[in-house]
C-alpha cells in the first residue's frame, strides 16, 4: 500500500498544565500524549490499546482537534490541521466523527432520535429540504439496525445497545471517511457487544470507512483492527499488523498485556505462562527517566534508565515498529 | 463435601411503582470450602442481588425468600446484630469499586484495624500489627509506609488490595467477590486474580466470584452458574461450561465473544435482541424471544433446571428433550 494516507500524524504531543504543588509553585506539565506518529489509510482500522492513563482517549480527541495538541503535525488528506484555526477546521469535520463509550450520556435527552441523527446534516447542509433530511435519517437508522418508527422517541426509551446504534447513526449521517471509536462497546452487555462490533465492521465494508478503535479490550481490538498500536504512558511502544502483534509481540509491555488478558478457556488460563507485571503504571506527572516501562520491566538494564528508546522498524515502517532497547534479545518470552 | 454456603430456592423481589419485580427467582446453589463458584450473567441477570440478599444487604424495598444456610445455620432474615457477627467476619465481601467502599476520611490503618477490634476484640495495637501483616500478605508494596495513608493516596489496584486485605482480616471461610476486577486495568486484574487464587489455596476459602467476564470466570472458577433474567439457566464444572455449553444462552454468549487467539471469522455470531425487561418478562422461558431454537412450548412453560449428569444441569426444554 503506497497510496497517500488519509491521516498522517507526526510527533504529536498533547500537554496539560496542572496547578503547582503549592499555591505559588509554577504549574506542572503533564504530557498525556508524547511524540506519537502513525499513518492511517482509507478503509483501514487502527486499534489503540493501553491501560487507563496511557493517553489513548486523549490521542483520539487530539486527532480530531477536540483537544489542542502542543506540538506535531496532523495531516488530513495532505493538509496539516495543526496551524488551522477552528473556523477553518469546522468544514473538514464532516469527514471525521467520533463515538463514545457511554452512549446515553452522548445523546441530548431532550431531543428526539430523529433530531439527534439529523443535527449534523442540518448543520453542514442547511439548505437541504426537510423531506430529504428525514429520508436520509430514516435510511441511516435502517443501516444501523433501528426501525424508522423510533424517529420520534427519546434516548431514555432505549437500551444501551440501541443508544450506541443511535450514536453511530449520528456519526455516519454525513458519510465521514474516519470515525474515532472510543471504547464503543465497553459499557454494553456481552450479548450486545458483538452486535455493535459487527455493525461497525459492516459499515466499514459498505462505506470504505477508516476506523480508529480505542479500547482496553484486546479481544475486541484483535477482532476489528488491521493494525494495532500499543500505548504506555503517552508513548507508542509498539505498532504492528494485528496478526503479527498478537502472534509474537515484541515489546515486553505488549507481551505482558497479552498474557494478562484472560481468555474464556479454563485450560488455557491455567496453563499459560504468567508474565505478571508487578506494581502499577507510574504517574505521568513524574515519569521515569529513559524508558517509561523500565520500572515494571524484567529486562530493564542501565541503558533503559538513561536513554529513551525510539520507535524502530525492520526497514518497513508499516510492517512493525517497536520502542525497546532489548527487543531483539527477548524475542521469545 | 465441606459445604460452607447452601442456598435453597432463593427469590428476591423489589416493590416498585409499576408493581413487583423478581430480580432473583428460585436460585439454589452450594459452595464448599476451597471451592470457587463463578456466577456469570449480564446486567439485570440478578447475579449481584443474589449475593446481596445472601448477605442481608438488599435495598429497603427488596425482600428475600427462601433458605440460606451458612455452615448449616439459617442466616436469611437474621436480625442485624446476629448477622453482623457473621458478615464482615466469617463471610466477607469485595465489591467492584474500592473507592466507594472505603471511607475517604479515615486512614487505611484505622479502617483495617477497626475490623479486628470489632470482630475479634483485639486491642488497638494488636489490631494494627495484624492489619499491617495482612497488607503485606496482599502484596501492597512498601506496606509499612503506606499503612497510615488515606484511600485516595492509593492507586485503583492497591485500593482493591486494601479491600481484599480488609475482607481477609478475620480469615473468612466465605469470600464473595462481586466484579472485583471490573474497574481495573488488565495487568492489575491479573495480579488481583493471582492473589485470589493464592488466598483460596492458602486459607481454603470458599469464593463466590460474580462477573460478566467469561475470561475472569475461566481463570478462577471451579464451577460456573450462568444466570439470565433472575434464574440460573445452567450449572456445570468450569471446563464443561466452556467446552460443551448446553443451554442455548450459554452457547450463544460464548460464541459471540471475540477471542485474542487466532480465529478469523469476519463476523461474530450474535444474540438477536436485547436482555429482557424484568417488569415485562415473557411467559415461558425468558430467553425464548432471543433463542434460535425456541419453539411454541418454550413460550408457554418456564423450564426448570434439569440434571444432565454429575454436577451438571440446565434449564431448557430443548436440552431435556435431547
């Protein structure tokens, strides 16, 4: 694949200023996302995994300019969004949408389902006749598996899974080219999760949609993604095609993460090697020197404390990148 | 069998403005010392209310009926004084969210030692010493330094360790864990599950593990009970549940799970529809409206749990016919 990417991100950094420790202390800087680079092709799904506080949701929002990034480039269809002011970004927004974890909280309780789904359409195409808006909304509700009779009902009348379908219809109504999905199935019951995952995959096939799929659930990410990015404390530790990453993860953190995810098979659960990590992720306010993972890594050596490992590849950036001083030595866990 | 907890035909009903709701309907189970029973189900399946009822912790509009015996002694409907002598001591509970279960105004040391002072009548200094030992035991790093901190100064994983330490202080013989790792990251979840496995081995604690996550259940449970709409629909050894699920609901749930191991099905098998509203349960089998095998009879008769072999039962008309 050498086509021009839909989205190309270079050295993205998102920094938050926090109140100082005391009243007159200078504000402290927290880098929630640090030096993140990747490319996304049209129709591709990039999974982003990592534990809470790793910056995955911040990254998703910063990509869509819903949060200000501090440094780096966000090149959308060849055009850097970073220097653009919000009025210049707004017309581009119809091409990139987002869906959230809590489907009910993301919907205005005082609007009918029809109005919720129609809102982006009315905003971006104010000249559209109401009959056309209505027919497109009906059409989209059908595509996400809701019956058009639901048009005049309110969000509270729906279950979590149905609300997520409404959120997806709203995101899809403008036929965007990219949807950032932030934990879209995590708040749903197991029997409903599969329905939403299938729906996203079907919409991707039908519309050639690119997805950035943010989740802590490795099985869901594995199922949907073409490539997977693993974040730790705001930095990319590994990014690789899905099958490679899950078959033979290179970064010790990815290895531990995959080993920790319980699978629904008691035999496997009781025999698989434990690569238990000790402790919790360090605070992003006070990250360790060098490699952020070294405090929990059994392979850590002197160089890990001194130098920050950069993302390296085997000559092909899209094939596999890993940020670890020692990955060649620890290939097989 | 050294039975710690035996529940017979337990039902939980809540009064609501729209009439009575049966959150739990005729559930029976038993847990032996050193054994872990996994209870799995989706939201509204009654899995949490079942154990809240067992502990006498139902909300004010809830009413439990049936029989609950702890070591042969009836504990359902016991007056609070008598119940408090057992719960928190002999039977302990760990909840999903450790932050809301800990008192934010009290140091961890105080909250832990208080349990020993109340239940075991220890002196303050004895209690502090034992509490600190237990924090070490649940592998809180640097426990001595952290002992006198407040709950907010702990991370989520460490707070859950504190909760588990608190639950273990009086060496309970039954530990009820309701979604103990749901709020935690996977690497921390793995640590907590390892810890529970160690506790079971070292103290022969009976564990009831309530979870919506089949992975967590597979990791720890010896036997599994699957619940749907307030009823137990299948009960079997853990391996059997995962290898050869018999109830159509269990089977459908397991096949709808995405897996981390290779399986390149582009489309996940799904369960149509949504979990039922307990206020408007259909007559007959509650799963029938979503079941691909349902027939006319399923919509008319509520299926009972039918034994299918040693330790194995399922509540489905189609299974009994097979």
